[in-house]
C-alpha cells in the first residue's frame, strides 16, 4: 500500500471547489449552519439518516445537492478550514509520529490460593505519538502510567529508538476480568476511572509554551497533530494553531464524497466550539486499563490522546470497542463522566457514519503495520509539495496469548 497521496480523484467536486475557494481567501460556506427554516436531522439516533444519504447518492435522476451559497454568506467564519502549514522540520516530525511499532505486554495476575499466576501476553502495536504522549503523561501528570522506554530529546522533540517494545507488569487487563465482576465491583472501577478522568482534565499542556492550550495530540513549533481514531482507521492532519472550529472542520473533511453538504453543515453545527480544551485519552475502554487487586494501576493506549474539547472523551467513549461479553461497559458512562454531552454524541455518531471507509480512495490509505522509515521519507517528500492530510488505515491486530 502506498503512503498518503494528494490524489483528489475521489473527492467530492463541490468540496474540492470549496477548498480552492478557501485557499483563495473565500468563505467556508459549507460548514455554516443552513437557514433556520431547514428541518433538523431527525430523531437523535446515531447515523439514522446516513443510510438514506448513501442510497440517494447512487444515481438519482435529479441532483440532491444544493449550491454551497445556500449554507451561509461570504463573511461567515471564512477561516474555518485553514490551509495546511508550509512544510518544515516541525511538520515532518509530527507526520513521523504516525509510525507504528510492535508492542508486547506481558501481564502476570496475582496468585490465588488454588492457582499460581499464569502470565498472559497481549500483542498489539503502539504509535510513536503514543510513546510521546505516554512520556508526557509520566512527566507532567499524577496518572498511573505504564513505564515505557525513555525517549531522547533531540532539538526539543521526543524521539524513540528503533525496534519493538516489550513490557512486563503485574495485573490483568480490565477487559479480561470485566465479564466476571459483580455489579458492585464494576461500579467501583467506574468510579475509579471517573477520578482519573477528572485528574486528566487538570493536566497542563507542557508541550505548548503559550499560556493558552492548543487543540491537538502533539504540538511542535506552533503546529498540532490532529487525530481521530476508529477501529481499523485513524484520520489525521497537521494544522498551525488550530481552533476548535478548525478541528470540527477536520472531522467533516473526512466524510465520504456522497454525503451532501447540507448534511455536513448540520452535523458541524451541533458541536460546541468554545468549550475548554482538556487532556482527553481518546479511547477509554476496558483494554486500556491494567488492574491489580481491585485497583487501576496503569492507563495505556495513549496513541490518539491530546488536548481536545471537553466533550471529546465522552463522544469517543462510545466508539472505543470492547468484547461482546463487555457490552454493559457503556452503561457506566454516567458513572465515569461528570457531564454527558448528548448533543455532541449524536453529532459524532453522524460523523462516524459519514466518514469515508478505507475502501474508498485506497491511494490515501497507509497500512499502519507497514509504515517503515523509507515510507516516512516518502511522507516527508510529499509534504514539501502537497497537503499534509491523510488517512492512516491500520491492520486490525488481535490479542495473542503466550503461555
């Protein structure tokens, strides 16, 4: 599979024209809310209207899209979808953090009276962004963090050595023990996670030397790496000092070309874009907590964490996957989060169902397990003459057991 490309063959022509208008200084009208007389999206059921959109786009006799001029005026938020930054060493560094490396976690649960501890090995991957964020959390937060190899500070950028990572720890993944827990123990773990989420929201953004927090996962030289992870796919972009409006524009830019601009605009308008930026994990699910003797001893899986709007972790909570035996996990959301952002949740479910799948425009997809240094050099070359935005498709990796 080739690295990310700037080929816009599969891009919606109207959206491509919109981006050209923005580059020329025009207004981003496609993300402006439609007129007040337009109907709402419908019942608040995640993705309820998306099937109809895709069916209607298969070849209607009459065009279903309206002119972008119907969505807003020239003066409305003209800088929403800001152009990517001029390629620099900083932007190349941020792009290089998409690289995946093997990660093998060996967990040894506590012994019982009848059984000796039996170690279990979980084979997965970790991105360099995950290593950087894990190191930042270890240094700047009070959170329980799994100790991973220390990173070298090269010119102010944290860099990991080559090779895979092996770690041994005492305990088990919460995902493995959750099905056998009594409701009162599940409630207790949910309350522990609630305290951890509260602590995360107080964590400073040490990477950004400015007083004001900057949206994104990793910040370098004023630029931010924006990440949106889904099972099998991670969408990414690099922007210079992005605003929350530009973060929402990034989410909308990942839509399948068949999604009408009116739908994209209505979804975008549902996100509050002036909320405080807080440290968000991005994938709060049972497989990312190591527990031992009834206590959470480590949070792992920081690959797509960062400083995002305070509703981000809540909406991502319902996208993070767990096993079929753990489906009651989502019922504990009200115990984990102080505030429930139901409007943003419904909007993000619409985002997830409108996003282009990995099968659309395969030239823009990179299998994460195959990203090598040679491919990173190709990415850096691409950055010198193209838009730094792409889709990183990861090969789904199952958990392996070694006894």
